[in-house]
C-alpha cells in the first residue's frame, strides 16, 4: 500500500460506524472504506495506507488487504505495483455509459423485486417507504440524503432475490453515486429526487411490477439530467 497520505481517525468529518454483530473484520473494513470512497471522504487519487487504516479502524492488516481486493474489483481503488493503492478517479464522462447500463438493469430489478419479494420483505419495504417519507422533511444534509438514496437502492436490489444481479447493481450504483458526490455542492436540494422512491417502494410492496419498472426508468433518467444540469 502507499506509504503516504495518512488518513485521520475522522476522515472528512465522517463518523466511524461500529462493527455489526457477526460481521467479519474484512466485511467491516470493506463497508467503512466503501462508504468513504463513494461519498468522497477519501478523495479521488488519495493513497490508502493499510497500516494507517488498520489503526484507524482497529482492524488487522490482513482484513484490510482483503477489503482492498474487493474494492479494487469494484473499481473504487486502483493498485499499482511498487507504488501502492489509491482511490480511483471519478470521470464525469463515464456518466453516459453508467446511465445506459442502469437504464437497462434498474427497471428490470425493480420489476423483479415486485414479483419475487417475500411477504416478510414486502412488509419491510412498505415500512421503509413510510420511514423515507418521515425522514425527508427533517433531513437537510445533501450527503445524508445521498446515503438515504443508497439505502433505498440496496433494499430494492436485495428484494430481487438474485445475488448476481444485486452485486452488479450495487457496483454501478456506487459509481453513479461517486459522480453525484463530485458535484453535490452544486446541486439544488435533492429531497424531491429522493421522494420519488416512496411511490416506487410502495409499488414493489404491492407487487406492481409494471409501475415499478416505469418509475425506476424515470428516476434513473432524472438522476442523469440532474447531474448534467450542473456540469
């Protein structure tokens, strides 16, 4: 790993979450670093030092290296022989390609979730839709809204019941959110964009696959237009 660029214990002012019950050290390190890379608390091009990160997270260096390998496969970090590991850059020109892929996959995922979600998960989705509606009026941080958006997408991906589809969707949502993070300060409040999720979640919970696909297509298109509007 890179020898420079030591990260403080409070990267970018972000709060270090606790390790979850039954979560491995490697999974914990991956979760924390992935979030910091997505919201750009770790800046593009910044070196990642496994020893420093190990101390900061209270995790051994072997789990850190395991997490780094996963992050590299997610295209969130780049490793160079004899130079070290660095946060991947964010290329705005990737927006069109990422959006095209998401336009194909996201509506299909929402429709599949509406068809495949278990009764228990449908109830969970319904309750989450209500939670989103309650959070939006009191949530003013753009970054918090962005994380809420990610939570919604993760819920939908999980409801598809397809691990392979879920993995692909998470990868592209991460890349799209990094672009979002890059222009976040230029964007108007994104609460209206997030609010689209409430109806979408309700459609999935109700098993309406056609409406879920239609709303998802609009959401992904609106996201791209929102970003292009400030470029």
